[in-house]
C-alpha cells in the first residue's frame, strides 16, 4: 500500500516538473517574441520580415523570397499591426 502511494507522489512531482519546464519555455519564448516586436515597433519595422518586405523561404521554388503577407511587402510595423489584430 505504501509503495503505491510513494509511486503516485513521485509521478505527480515528475508531471508537475515537466509542466513547469514547458511553462517556463513558453514564457521565455513569448518574452523573446515580445522584446523583438517592441524593438521593431520602435524602428517602425515589420517584426516578421524585419522591415525587408520579403520573407526568405528555405525551400527553393519560384525564387527563394516571397512577399511578407503580414505587412503586404511594405516592411512597415503599422501594416504588420493591422494584419496581426
Ligand atoms: Zn513584413
């Protein structure tokens, strides 16, 4: 009986630990994204293409650059904001 209880406690700790890691990772990622967006906002540039108006695609087809759909190829933060909301 006591063995089962101990096992359950251990599993619970492991599970919560995993979730904690995931939450931390997501928070870190979101924070990084936010910092980047704020930086681009100050520069008035689209965070997705960094103001280039094009996104570099790793797959080689029809040229390797495609127009950034988030800012309609303008590279402007104001356009990006309109398409994000
Ligand atoms: Zn863009």
